[in-house]
C-alpha cells in the first residue's frame, strides 16, 4: 500500500497496546503485529512501514478480514475534514506530528474489556489483569509471532467471578467483563452504527459510563471527537496545556476543548504525545491488591 501522506505507525497504533508485555500485540520500529478475533475467525496481522509504503501479511482463518481491516487500523482512512486549529499550540503540534493519525480496529470487545479493566485503577493493575485473562483463558494466535488471543466471548462469559480475584479483579469489574462477553454480538454491531447510536448502546449497559464509552469509541470506531470524561489525569493535562491551569475539572476541560468540537479526541492525542505535563503535586492513585480475598 502506498502512503499519500506521512504516517507515524508506532504513535498511531500505540493506544491499542496494553503495555510493553501485551501478549496480543507487538510494536517495534516501523512494525506492528496484532492478534485479533475477526468475524471469520482468529487472525494475526503484521504491518511493516517501508518508506512510502506499507506491507501487510496475515495468518489464520480471519486473515482475509484482517488484511482488509489493516489500513483502517493504522489510520489510512482517518478523516481530518474541518480540522484547522486556530490555537497556536495545537496548530504547531499538528504540524510537527503530521504522521499521527486516528485508526480504528473494528473490534469492539477487544477495546471494551481492557477499558473495563482500567476503570478506577492504576495502569499497572489493569495490565496485570489483562495479561492474566489472556494467560489463563486465552489461546495461541495464528502465525509465527507467538502472540495470544483474548478468550472467546462465550467462554469468558461463563467464568465465575471469583476466578478473576487472583489476577486482581474485584466482583464489580469481573461481573461487568462477564456481562459484556455474554452480549458480545450486540456490542460488535456498533461498528456499523452512527456514532451517537454506538455511544447510546455502550452507555445502556450498567457499568459503562462516559469514560469507558469514549475509550472504546476512539480505538474500535476511530472517533476523532472522543473525550474520556472522568479520566484521572486528562483534565489537568488539557487545563495546563490550553490555559496554564494546574488543576482542572471535567467541566473546565470540556470548555477548553469546545473550539475543537469534532476533533477533540485528535487534540487530546496531540497533547498526550507532546510531553507537556503539569508538575505533579497531588496524591497519586495507589495500587490495590485483592488477590488474597
């Protein structure tokens, strides 16, 4: 595939990577490999960035589907229509990060389950739970890369909640993982829905709030306007970068992002990749342990 404009492959796909030890995905210099469950079966696909073109390979029963989905995953159809920021900082960040795109996986559950695991815990806790689920109940992915797949939704739905305790999940999140797995087909349908309807279906499930819905929408659906309201760090990042305010509320964050409506998620990605950060002064979110409960 020939590229019509710059692509920063690693930064574009980084939101899908769940830590350096992600068992379902590997990212290297100008390379991404991902294991996924497609409508046609399991697959692993590999994308290599070679100058002004991409080479894509795939393995498994879902290889053909994965090959067709790979361009969207790496942001080749990212629609920047209407994004012409007047704000000098954002315009400068955009100019210096022309290869940063918003891709979409089209795999809802593979975005939704990790988002549930990340609810109100540290990244370390969430990644440990994610790795634990795949190690205990997942399966080897097709191909030569040694990746593993998330468990089949039907299998995940039948795991008793207490079996999740040793990997750090309390009953609330464990039950929510089981519930969304039991309704996997309904959630996967949202890739073909208008974004407002997709958000509505996500939010209709108790336990899926605005933060989780936005985390899913930006990864699975490629929503350039997704804003993760309720995030622990994001309001302060936006407040500091756009207004020089060390602390900000969700309401203030939304106010500052309003001029970028339609591309608020794109602005957030630019800020997250900018290295701009307010000095940390408040208490940090501390890890918990429930494995012995």
